[in-house]
């Protein structure tokens, strides 16, 4: 099991960290022709600019947001407050830090939070917790935040220990079932210990390894920034960055019985490779998501995989000013079947060099991609986390960097 320093080297070598990916792309991205159309009038609003070390508010929000019924937004920052924070931004744009991680309770949250019916928050940290299998600072945690008397109290549901019996490095977010059980993925750990696993943590803190990935050529491997979704029958679905028949990542189904089925193995090239972000499902149980690389120009795709395992490339990103590049987030879907997402690079923003600062896009059900917003740096850059949509069709998200500070990130709203 790798320690933290080795882990960062692993990400850097593959260009998978948001900052590293964008910087690498800056050297190679060019202009490209693609079937897109210009966005109609959109209203983009920065709801909050993170201030960085001087502000005590956290910085670098890698994850997407959770929207409560009152319109408040909840999320995490990977840095600040110690080694990451959980925050709330209200409807007027005021931010409050709900929890500051100190290491032994979690370290570097890359995923966001979810909220139950009682208002409790749940999430993961990629490191921390002190699990002995990964060295200092630990293999990651599952945490719960409970509000009592106006104060938020943290409790750890689980500390990952690495090795064959437990997972390590949960970069993806969580879902919760009706009984209060939490489900997610780790990027490493499990048996044989290298390729990650799907886990369940009960409301009493008992962790169960539901499936350990075996990598190439058996099944998936290394789920990165990707959690799972659940259908009405309790089956789980997700994707992985590597593994599968061609070692380019897979889309999978994990049945209630514990049997994992590889629905599709990416082949690389025009087909896409390195699936990241949690997929979404439609009424016919088709799955939709993105890959970070591959496609006709090499900058990633939006894909559809049917319940029978047929893949369709819905869009190949071309980079440049007219299109996005290299998405690390999945997509969301509206009631009409349109898909929405973000890319970490591309677009017309010039503050980030030729790579662009990232985009927000809409992909219609007829296959037309529209850039809804190109980040300019001052309003954010390198968005990594998935979007959320309210009942009025407004989109909300984060940018990991940029903003008025130039580096620390933003929370934003996009009104159609």
C-alpha cells in the first residue's frame, strides 16, 4: 500500500490531479472542430470566492455540492482549516465552515457530502484516520456530521485500514439507502489489495467489502472520483478508471447477491479511456458518464451504455475554444433527457493559456453540445466536481481553483 507521498506521485505521473491535469493539458491542447453551438444568454454568478489561508474558510473545492430544501449548498474543500473542511453557503452567499479536519479524523476530502432526512451530513476523506495499512496519515475515512444545539459534531463511521481485508483511499462520494447504510468505493485496497473495492458501511459502523476489483483482464480497477448509484432493486452501478478486458476502464453492475458484471470494457482510442465520476441512470436503465481521455481527439468522451452492455459515444471532446476537454466529473440528466457536466479544461478562457480554464456544457438528447459557460479564471478554473440542478433548472457547482483570489476556488450558480 502506498503512502501519501507515493500516492501524490502516482497521480502526478498519470496527470489525474485537477491541477496537474490542467497544467499538462496546457502544453498539448490545440484548437479543434466539433459539433457544438453557442450558448444562449446565460447568467453566471459566483456565489462565493474562497479566500485561502488568510480567510480561514478552506480552499480548493474538488467536489460537487448538495442542495437542501431551503436552497443552502453544502460541500467540502480539499485544503484549509487544517487538512480540509466541510462548508455551507447560504442563499445570500455567506459561507460557514461546519467542520475542520485535523488528520486523525480525515485528511483531504475529494468527495462531497450527502444529507439524510434529519439533516445529518455524510462524506469521505481520501486519506487520514490513522489506518495502519497505509502509513501516515492513514487510508481514509467515512464521516458523519450531526447538528446539535447549533453546533456540528463529527463522528467517524469507519477508518479504512488498507490491505486485503479493507479498502484504502475513498476518492468518491457516498449514497445512502432507506435503512441508513452507506455505499461507496475505494481506489485501492480489497483483495488482492491493488485495485480498490465497493463497500457498505452500516449505520452502526460495520464495514462490508461488497466486491474487490481484480483489474486487467478480469474486471475493473481503481475507481477514481467515482461512487456508485443504486436502482430500485438494490443493485449498484459504477465505473472504474482502469481494468477490464483492455485495461482502459469499465462500466459495471454489482447485484444484491454480490455478483459483479462488467457491462462494458472501454477499448481506448475513439472509444474512450479512464472513466471518472459517478454515472447516472435513465428510466430504461441506460447509464451515462464520461471518460477523461480517448475519443476522436483524445480529450475524453460522453458515453451511454445500455443495460445490455452496448456503448454509444455521444460526444468526443475536441478541446480548444469551442469545446471542453478532459472531464473528471460525470454528468447529470434533466427530465427531458439532456445531459449536463463540466470539463477541467477547454473553452475560451485565456487566463489558463491554450488549455482553457474549463467549461460547463449541455449535451442535448439529439447529440448537440452547447457550451453554457467558459471559465475565465477570475470566476473559477478547473472544475472537477459534478453538477447539481434545482427544480427551476439552475445549475450549481464548484471550481477547484481560480476566483477573485486567483487560486483558491469558487462556488457558482448558472441560470438558463
